[in-house]
């Protein structure tokens, strides 16, 4: 009996740590894990069409602390591929996004404003172009697809589309060894 307890104790401790770990990271964040290809959209500055689009890719991996993800964003623009690296991590009931801006880390934290089985709405305050704004990000996971949409509100009560990604999940080849 003592031998059995000696063998089971590490398994129970590992399971408890695993359960605590998953309680820290909300389920919706796991949609960020994997490889996706699709498009990046922004309002068309020329006014010719509603949205300007570019090819895009997202690769997401769990971070080492197991409380978030490291995301590599790539958008193919006219001048070449623009690559950005961000981290999203769960901290005190907030999603904090860290990126490098002008050679320094910049962190923005979002509150969870709403959640369904397949989507989460994040909100934060900030400023854009010298104007105070409310920002909203929707992360929506559909079968085989990930959508991330950013909108803003300048206090008028109207939400305006700022940018968005529509990604299809990249499935690994089943025939590869």
C-alpha cells in the first residue's frame, strides 16, 4: 500500500497542477494555438471599396508559463511581408497583449466584456490620433476558422470597423511522417 501511494502521489500532484493551469487560461484562448492562413482587412483609405485586403498568416504557440500564447503575425503588403510578434497572456482576469514598439515592450490589457461558446469580446480604453477611444476586439472561433475583429468608438456610441483578420486553419498533412 505504501509503495502504491508513493507512486500515485506524483500523478495526483501533476493532475492538480494541470487542473489549476487550465483554470488560469480561459478556453477561448486555445483557439490561438496553431497555424492559420487568410486575409487582413482594413477600411479602404481611397474610398473605392469598403475594405482593402492583404494575404495574412498567424502562427500561435503556447508560452512557457502556460498562461497564454506567442503569436507571429505576417501580412503581405505591396512592399513585402510585414511580420509582428506579440504575446497574449491571461493576468488577473484580463488579457494582456505585449508587442515591441520603437524597440520597447508595450502592453495593452483588455477586459472580457462578453463571451459565448465560440466568441469573446474584449474591451479597453485608449487613444488614437490624439482622441480618446474605446477599443473592442472580438475573437471568434468557428469550425476550421478564426476571426479577429477590432472596432473603435470615439464616444459617439457608434462602433467603427478598424481592422480584422479572417483565417482558415492550416491542417498538417496526414500523409507526412
